[in-house]
């Protein structure tokens, strides 16, 4: 019997350039659920407890907000992105 380990992308999100590329790829795909999950993965990689402190939001609610199928408020997304030092930019 083979034991497979679960792939956790958060383990590889330890560099700002890697994070930027990851988020860029997810945004290009245009899937809202994947985008929210990506933010959750990045937050997890950076320490959800610290993100909770920075944003004033509960740690457990953050996990729920960025899990599959969740629909967090834009304010929540914005606070987490700011806490992570991520700035989104629109281009024409």
C-alpha cells in the first residue's frame, strides 16, 4: 500500500515573486473561487494568526472565508490583501 501525502501549495509560497506569479496565474484563469482559495493559501503560508491580528478578523473566520465555495465580503478580501502587502492593479 502506498501512502500519498496531500499537496499543500502553502508550503511553497515563501517568496514574494512566487506569490505574485501564483496569484497572477490564478487571476488570469478568471475563476473567482480559485482566486479566493489562492488568497487563503497565501495567508496560510504567511501565518493565519498574524493575518488575523493585522486585520482584526478572527483566525477561524479567515479560514472559512477563503475555503472552497466561500463568498467573503470585498472588505475582508481587501484587508487580507493589504495585510499580505499585495496590491492588485488593473491595466487596459
